């Protein structure tokens, strides 16, 4: 009987061991990480008037967000509770004061801070309940029979064993096995309760979700307008360019057929003009196709496409691309045309003698930095080119940050969330 109970207890404990460890990990994380981060964050906010907090607060909140992201991962893996990330995308190139203001204006930052302190008692209680039943039951199976033989002390505060005889040995073992058995289904319930608590603070609020829906609706509307404008441009280019040349080509060939018998020399001239018109029409069609989706982009990816684009510009462009793989085709296309529009702006408006282009992938984001040594003063609100880039990037949750003081230099940072595939082994760089 005793051996059977011990075997059953070991098996039940094996089933509850992951829950026990996870409960302990939640407690350790709350006291060893959350509580110190809360104290440091409060001190950093208090030091903002002294200037030190301007630098410290963003770094502390970044650490808090990392801990919160880890909690989101655990909630999904351990309990199946998905906690969406509520943070607003942060454009690159922000100064320390703008970055601090943007961070403190984000409601998710304050909810994270509240979570760091409230999670301490909640994780303690739910973590103990998740794994404590199994530990208490194990004590009843292993220690209580031995204590009944050697002392008057029993199993915890509920089982004084003095003068109990056999009951003082058997009862703790039976109750301990029952507690271990109960802890197997009950422990995950307490872990899920903790995940749901975290979800209540770490997930986006209804107001944030409503704002996000409104933002996506606006982005979709702008994307539809941009697509309609692009379609009209293609139709116009076909009608005024290649189509007109093909009509003229057909007329020349028909006239040449009629004059072949009466004036062979004139017919030969018309055919030569038709051949020249066909070549021009073919060139225009190729240019139109490049404007829709450049073949080099499909064949060689973003690296080869921007390098080929830089070679066509009338000023030298330093190009550095470090991409371990390729993004999805729509993201590559959006990135390529954004870079092409920015380089076109450099040529038309900057008066620069040199430009540079850097593309890399970091933290699941494609980062493109375009700079020039021109006169500066670029304003996204003043021209349709940059607004068009913003609309194109907004369809992919991308951002654009412009730094262009009078006198230059101008630096534009474009970011697109994306994942890469088809790994490549080495980066490439050079001057075009």
C-alpha cells in the first residue's frame, strides 16, 4: 500500500512538476525583475526635471517592455492566452526629448508600469497556488510517516500526529496523494488566471483598438487612392505613348503596302520609320513595366534593384546593403519604390553632389536610410513625393522620419515591419 502510494505520488508529481516550476518562475520574475524595474522607473521619472531622466526613462521602459513581451510569450505557450502588443511604432531618428514625449504619451507605457508593481502580489499568490499544493502533498507522503515514528510533530499545521497511531501515518499519505492529484488539473488553472490578469493590463485597450481601426481605415483609403492614381498613370502612359506609336506604326505599314507597287523607295522609307517606331514603342513599354514592377527586383531582390537604380543617377551614390534574406514581394516593391522616390527627390531638389543609401534588417524591421550633402530644408508636408512615400509605407505599418536642417545634410529613415527568408551569406556594399 505504501509503495503504491509512493509510486502514484511520484507519477502525479511528474505531471505537476512543469506547473510547479512555472509558478516559481513567475514569483522569481515578479520579485527579482518587476519590483526593481518599478522602483527604477519611478526614480527615473522623478529625475526628468534634472535632465538625467530624459535618457534613463526610455531605457527603463524599453526594459519593462522586454519583460512584458516575455510574459506575453509565457501566457501564450503555457496557457494559450494571446496578449497582443499595444505599442505604437517608434520612427527612427527621433531626438531624446521627442522620444521621451512620445513614450510618455503612449498609454501602454503607463499600463506596463502599473503591471510591474501589481504583478508582484498577484504572481506570489497565484504562483504558490499553482505549485504549492503539489509540494504540500509530497511532504505529506514522504515526511509525515517518518515524523510520526520519530517525533510528536506532524505534517504542517493541520496534522498533529501525537497519539494518532496508525491514522497519524496513513491519513497524511492519503491526503497528500489527493492534493497532488488535485494539483495536476488545478495548477494550470491558476497559471491561466495569472495570464488573464496580465492580459487585462498588457493588452491594448478598447480605445487603443478603436484608434488602430481608424488608423487602418485611413491607411486603406489612402492606399486605394494611391492605387487608383497609379492605374490612371499607367492608362495615360499607354494611351499617350505606346498605344499612339503602335497606331502610327500600323498606319505606316498599311501605307507602305499600298505604295509598294507604285513607289518602292517611299515604301522602304515608311517601313524604316515603322521599324524605328516599333523600337521606340518597345522601349516605352519596357519603361512602363519597370514602373509597375522592375524585372531586376524580381530577379535579384532589393539589393540588386537599388544598386541598378543608383547606377542610373547623375550623381555618385554610396550603397551599403546588409540583408540576410529577401522580404515578401509586396514589401520589396514598396521599399524599392520608396527608395526610388527619395533618390529622385535628391536629384531634383537637393542640389547635392553626393548621396548615400544604407539598407539593413534589424529586429524584424527593414530599415532604409537615404542621405545627401545638399542644401537641406526638406519638408514632407510641402511636397506630394514624400506624402506618397508615407502613404505607400503606411499600408505596411511602415514609418518615415526626416531630418533636414537648412544647409543640410538631409537624412530620411524609412522602416517597414517584415520577416526575411531565403538566407544569404554575405552583405554587399559599394559606390554607384
